C-alpha cells in the first residue's frame, strides 16, 4: 500500500477513430439516401435547364417577327380586310379612293395594308391574297409619292 496508485488507464478509446478521420457514422442510413436524392435532383435540374434553353433558343432562331405586326385591323371594305399603320382620321376615305384609283377589286377576300408615314409624302398599299406572315401569299405593292 505504500506504492503510489497508478493513474486510471481507459480500456476503451474515448475518441471514435471514424470521427477523427472525418467519417461520422452517426446516421449511416440517411447519408446514402441524401446523396441519392441530391444526385438525381441535380440531374433533373440540369435536364430542365437544357430543355428550357433549347426550346427558347430554337424558337428564337426559327421564328421571325411579323412584317405586318404593327398594322391594325380597321374594317372590311367589300370583301377586303383593311389594316392601317400610322392611322389618321382621313385614312379610310383616302384608302378607298386609292383602291378605286388602282382598280383593286375587293370581290374576293384579300388583306389590304395601308401605311401613311409621318412625313405625309408617300403612301404605301400592299394587297395580299391571304395573311403573308402565315403563308406564302402573293402580294402586290402600290406606292404614291407626293411632290410638294
């Protein structure tokens, strides 16, 4: 008993070797499931992004803006649909006069596009058999240039 007591020596390691190495096995079942879900979530996000970009890039490069998009339907003159750009109060009466002047018959359905620019020096009239933005319709162009 005269000998000094030896200090307590632990028989089991107090520090888990897996924790020291960076592996925490406290939830072994949830980690693989979490990796599985995150892996397929990233794949789904990348696939959705690819489809989104492909769809809009394809649409952007294959569609063209409508040439007559700024023209607004005004009325029907006989069987012709009248569309006017840069509308003024006298445009419809002036257009009907021009249609008669150029002998444009409205006895069959046609689209008539009338434009009177702001400088009021020229008029343009396009007469098409159908909608030129949707099909290869034949159009006839008439221009009136006013000399002041």
